[in-house]
C-alpha cells in the first residue's frame, strides 16, 4: 500500500519528472560474503491492492528489494524486475554467480490479509532456462465508507466490505546461443474487487471481476561486440474479460534495429504497434496505434547526445477529444558530466501518444464501470525537462528536475453511481503541466536515508482528479551486519479534488483531505536462505483514498517468512 502512490502518479501524470541518483561502487560487509546472490523482501504484506495503475508492464503483485551490497542480484523472474542501475555499490564478484532455483514467501496480517508468492526456476544449463511462478494477494475485511457533506468528505464511522483479491500465475522459457536469445512468456491474472455502495449499506456485496491474459514471443541480439548489428523483435497477444460483459482481444508488435557507425555514432530504428478488437453488441470496435522512431546517438568523453523523433498515429474506433490522430514528437537529450564522477547536467525533450484500451483501463482502475466504450487517446506533443544529478563522497547523492509538458486528453477518473454502487469512468482533458522533482539520499554500509519530493501544477485543474499538487516519500533504514533490518517509510500527500457525476445534478467537485501513510518493518536473516519479518502499515490509521469513494484498509500488523534454495 505504501508504494501504490508512485505508480498512480506515474501512470496518470503526463510530465516526465524522473531524475535518477548516481551512486558509485563501495565495498561492504555482511552476513553473506560469497558470490551467492541475496535479496531482501520489501513487499508490503498489508498492501492489499497491487497498484492498479501499473499498466505498461505486467509484473507480479509484489515489490522486491534488490540487495545493492552485491554487484549481481537475483531476479525471480528474468526481465520482470530488471533495470539498469548506473553503478552498484558492493565488492566485485569473482567466479560464477549462483542463482536460487526456489523462492517462496508467505505472509499474513490482521485484519485478514494473506499473501504469498512462489518462483521455481530450475537450473537447466547455460543455454536453456525456464520457470513458473504463482502469486496471491488479498484483503478480507471492512473499510470506512466515505460520506460527503457538501463538497467535503467525512467518515461517520460506517464500514463497508473492502474485500479485494488478485491471483497471478505464469511461465517463461528462454533459449540462448552465442549471439542471440529466444524467449516465450505467458501469464494470467484474475482479480476480484468489492464495489462500494453509493447510499448506505446494502444487503449483499457486489464485485467487479476481471481476467487478464498475456503471451509473448521475443527474439533479440546478445552479441557483446560494440560494433555488432543489434536487433529485437517481439510479438504479443493479450485478452481481457470483465465478467460483467466486456471483452477485448489485442495484438502487439515491437521491432528494433540498430548499428554502430564509426565507433561513437549509433543509429536505431524502432517500430511498434498495437491492434485492438472489442465486441460491442452486434458490431466489433477496432482500433490501434503505431509508432516509428528513428534515433541517432553520440557518446564521447563527458558528452551524451541523443537526437530522434517519433511519428505516431491512432486509427479506428477510438475517442479523440482534442488534437488529431497523427502526431510527431521529439526524442532528444543532451547530458554533460560537468564534474568527473560528481555532477551531471541534462536537458531532454520527449513526447508520447498512447491509446488506453479496456485492457489498460481496467488494469489501471479495478472499479471501472462495466460499459463498453471506445479506447481513449492521450497524447503529449512535447515535454521538456532540465535537471541535474550529483554525488558527494560516494555517500550523499541528490537530483533536481524541472519539467513542462503540453498534454492532450490527460487521463483521470471520475466517480458515478450505477445500480446504487460507486463506479469510475474515464475523464480526459487538455492541460499544460509544470512539475518539479527532487531527491536527497544518504547511503552507508549500515544506514540509508532518502526523501523524494514532487510538485506538479495543472493549468486545467479538471484534468488532475485525485492527483496531489505536492507529495513527499521518505525512507529510513538501518541494518546490523545485514542480518537485522529496521525500515521506516512515510508518505505524505496534500489534499486532492475528485470529480463526481450524479443523475440530473451538475457535476460535483469534492475535496479529499491530505493524509500521511506510515509503515515499519523489522526483518531478520536467520541465515543466507531463511528470513523472517514483522511489519505494520498505515500506522497512523489515515483515511487513504487513491480513487474517489474507495478507502484503503486502516492499520495492519502482520508477519511472514521467506525461503530461498
């Protein structure tokens, strides 16, 4: 629950406000000094809802902390949590890294909040790998009911069913040869969310139930030669079914080709496309989007230059409220290492053109109204960002970024009653977005302190339903020889406005108060294969709303264990 806000703002805010911190290598000591990779579980056992706004990437229900004390870390599902850190602190590993073939975790909290995940990745040699995984995350209990007095939300003490459940399972297979890799992935996710009554308690609970299926086949180059020709091709199929009458079939294609020209110069071309078909009564709604992106990059000494653009268009039965279906936007950046290993400046210009299908929208918001509608286009013709990253004495890092974006059809959600229950529907409006983001971080072998601050201003307030003007996320963590971990999290956001549509009544603008979400986790590594933890979330018992009329569970306390073999 503590991390839900990040993906909500990332998915709904068009401004690109990311400025990563840069950290350099530094030796550390701990319980495990071998090259065998360890990781510490960082999932919130009382986070009853997998962030419903993490659409572009199909991930599991949980977050994992990758232990940065080692140069190589374990991914339970290859490519699922992979990213490219600029540099990783820790001693240089020698020899072959041993990856666990089994990772299992089970946890429960009170009120009743069970969760578990299992990853099995047998060791099948250097060329072939395969695995299977299953996840479960649920909450069974009551949540406060939000009641509105005029435009102010109150909580008079009445409770409603807050049951939520999401199950996921999947398989993956990869075959590698000297200069390439072939991969196959398939996964299924099923969810069940209780729908809040619009006017007082009701006799029986109504649920929104959905199924998401995804399968993909990919082929990519892994030739380490700097001057080699690079290629990647992926073909995917997705299926969505809301069990109250909405279905959708989607096809995805992504092809990238590139080569290095005369050492410092590289040229890439990427083509991507998505096609959707959705039955609607006696007809079928068809729509899609395609993108072509030529990019040139140059790297030398302290300079990094990227020059490119994207040509994109949506077509078919989709909702375009403003602007056009065809758009060209930049993909360019310049960065300079002003002070060696200490200070970096960057300037970048970008854009976006997205088509939110039913598959996407129900994954964003599990309380969507089960009405059949056209996919929604949301475009960013231009976004510009200026920023810096800094590092002091390998311990203290900081970043600052300023961003301006022009957004067409910025996506958000408004509430509306249907059959005496609260559902959500899409609202898309144009706006200019100005944002500032900052980060401060201190990291030593035994202590971590980090704070991330974000400010955003919308020229059109009606385009920013349930998005705060300011929020801050702070983390403090202490470890004793990497065996005992004590971590405190605190997230604060200012008050927000929510939109509500009632029959025969003008649209209402409702004020949702600010809140603070506090969590504490204590973990103990019994040995290199077994870890136990206790955790509490929402310890301030705040009334947290990320979606209007849906209050997150209150204070929760629980325990769990992790096993790795």
